[in-house]
């Protein structure tokens, strides 16, 4: 098993125990067995070439998880690092050691590769009855192209999370909002009480503005629904469409309403996502709600290590807007696909798709699974469990809009959101410009 620098990860005792459990066809948690059975050591010496973006601790954890499969089957995982999966897959297509499995950073790339017949349909690789048990229909549909399954959503980020301080809410007698109108009414009450409702941030180095686009993704999905959302992100609907414009207006109202946002435009554009949640947990809080993806839990836990998850910090689901689309969730994810069909690749793909491999990474930290067979108590705290439940139970799921758009349009949107924050009156011209950029990118 080769890492970025030929590194070999030695299985820990926990990984060896997991391997033994896999060989026995179950895990101690009682979750489902891997979807394909490979007898012990039957793949001795066979390599699986895996291509992906992971590095550092993320790659270390993945390699520890793969060690259990290696110990059980005798196969060897060869990790091929890349910063450009599209170019790497094209360059290696005919080369010796070309990847058998790729971990893709977004759904758009999976769909492109499937359309170009460069992926192996998983319907003939995995036990689809087990897939149906493990994954909700929304996740299977999202990983499919032309009614064939091509991708397993492996490591997922929930972008429908709004962070808050339960103790501060209770002390002020504030109820967690369930709808957008509830949240706006709560914000008005907070302002009347002399408090600031929102922390909003945009700073992220070369990607300044991306966190603001996640606001728009969630609003459009919950306001306009998945069909309009899909047409919008694929440039089949202009950004000036009435529902898209209304969704931008809703965000614009948050930004421009006096007293709503801590520090106003200057703080929004100068504060990073890692620091955006801090005002919620000072004493007293200087803001009360912070919309950011589920990885914000890591920032909060690192910045305030004495806080207890679920008691001192938590999240509520992004508020419903149109009742028809209540509970719609935008996500980010790493998607596992098969690019070359071999017995070892089939076995490894089944292992990654199954609950045991995902449980192993959850226990290492920094991983949320959408596999319904992963027991909730695998997660270390109630907040992580609630995030996983929101994802596994979601009825409507879409990849976050920016990650589904061409890179040039995505960057233009980031920049446009900064312009909107600095001058909310520019909305009409911004939407006209983004419509033109979408047409040019298409």
C-alpha cells in the first residue's frame, strides 16, 4: 500500500480486530456485513489503484481504514494523489497502474465521466439489495446517471446546519426557528432585545465568498425546489428568474437589515469560516445564529474545547421556506466511483460502500456517513449523530450549487456575493452579470 511518498500504514489493534470481524461477516456493532464476500487472503498481492485528493490526516485515516481490507483479503491499496482528478484520469487512462477506483470531489465530475462511458456501473458490482437497505432512495438517485448507479456518497458534509448556543437561547427564552419566517421574527426580537442575531462570514483566501453561496444554495433549494434548482445550476434557467431573484432577495434582507449581522459588511468580508462561530460562545454571546456546513463543529470544538456537544453548542436544520420542499438538504461530499473493473476493485468497492469501513473512519474522527446501517452510537456525540440523521433521513438532496458549476462561473459567483454584501442595491446588475457568465461558461 503506497501513500503519497510510498508510505505504508501498519494496522493498529483496532484495525486488525475490524479485519477479523469482516472475515467473520459481521462487526461487533451488529451492522451489516460488506456487500461482497471475499474469502480471506483470496486477493493476496492484487493491487487496487485508488485516485483522489486526500492528504494529511484525512489520507492517514483512509489508509488506516483500508488496512482492514488488506489484512482480510491480502490485497494492496495503492493511493495515487492528485490535485486535478479530471486531468489525472485523462492522463492515466491507458497507462500501466491506471486507477481502478477514484474518489471524486463533486457530482458534476461523476456525471461527466458517466456520460463519457468512463465509469463502471455499480449495479453489476454491488449487491443492490444491500445498497437499497444501506442508502435512502435520495442518495441512490443522486449517485445515478441514466438510471444506473455510478457513485457511492462516502464522506459527506451537511450544508443545512445553523449553529447556535442552546444555553443562551434558553436563558433568553428564544425558541429554535422551524421556518424562514420564524427565523426572521426571532431576529427581529433579538434586535429589539439589544442583541445581534447573525454571524455571517465570507473570508477564505482565494475562495473569498464561497460561504455566502452556501446560503443561496439552501435558500433556492428550500424556496424553489429541486427541479428549479437543477435547471438553475445547469444554466437552463437565468439567474434573473423570479424565484432565483426572490431567493437572493431573502439573503439580501438578512445582510441589509439594520442590526441583523454582527459587524456588518466589513466583518463579513474579513472574517473566516473558522472564526465565524466564535461570537455565539462568548459570555455573553455577541451573535446568536451562524449558518455554516457541518464541519463547523470541528472549528467550535477546537476553539472552545471545554464546551460539551449538544449542551453548550448545537445546530438546527436550515429553516423551511416552501412547505413542499421542507427538509431539503444541500451537501458536499467525496464520491467513490469505479473506473476499472477487476476482482480486487470489486471487493474494495464493496468494502467502502458497506457500514463497517465507514464505522471505522467515524471512530477515527472527521467522517459523516449516509449509510443507514451505521449504528447511531458509532458517532461520538449527540451533535454528530444529529447531523448523520439529518443526512440519512433527507428526502431531497442536492450537491451545493457552486460545486456543480464550471470553475469560472463558481469564481464569478464568489466575487459577486462579496459585491452584494458591500452594496445590496447592486442585486439586479449582479444577477444579469451571472446570467451572462453562466451562458459563457456553458
